């Protein structure tokens, strides 16, 4: 499982001109699943996201978590995080989890974050989404369960 965590001032997801999800100060998450992922990977990533201390404290140090700053989350599905570009210029996606299972995992991951008392808004799995954000810092963290 891969999650790109971006610390944002704001973010939003628009589909066909309609905003489906947005957040103010918080995290914009791009979430991708690998064919071999299990519930264990979801739990590890949810725990890591919930505890990341990447907001500045009163001394300017990245020492505060999302909860500490009363932040929110916009969670976006992103199968292209598993693009394989080793051969040629057209990416392959054989490592990305198949659509229906990935959709279930996405919903479950969002539920895990909500069960941790985070306000989480979403896009629509598999839709053509337009994402707008103002990256704060910029701070962007790549979480990969192969390395957690």
C-alpha cells in the first residue's frame, strides 16, 4: 500500500463540476493498493497517518499531529501510485490491486481513519477527479508499507 501525504492549507475534489470532498488545514491523501495488500497494510498506514507529526509547533519544529491542529483529511484513490515505468514509456499497472477489491480497501481505509475520530472527505473511487490543493511547506511524505 502506498499513501502520499500532503500537508495542505486546503484541498478539494471536483467531479463533473460538483465538489465531492474538501478539507481545510490538514492532509490530502493519495491512496494506492498493491495486489498483495491485506488488512494489515491498511492498519499500518492508518496508524502511521494518524500519528504523523508534520505540523509546526510554536518553535517552528514539525512536532504536531493532525489531531493537535484539529486538521481534516481529503482521501483520494490513486491506482497510478503503482505505475511500473521500467520498460518503455507507457506505464504498466500489473502491481495495482484490481478495481473491486481496491474499492473495498479504500472504503475500509477511510472508515479506519474516521473511527480514529478524523473528519475525512472523499472523492469517488474510479471517477475522473479534478484535485485542487495548496501544499503547505511544501510537505509531502510517501508512505509505503514495504518500508514501514
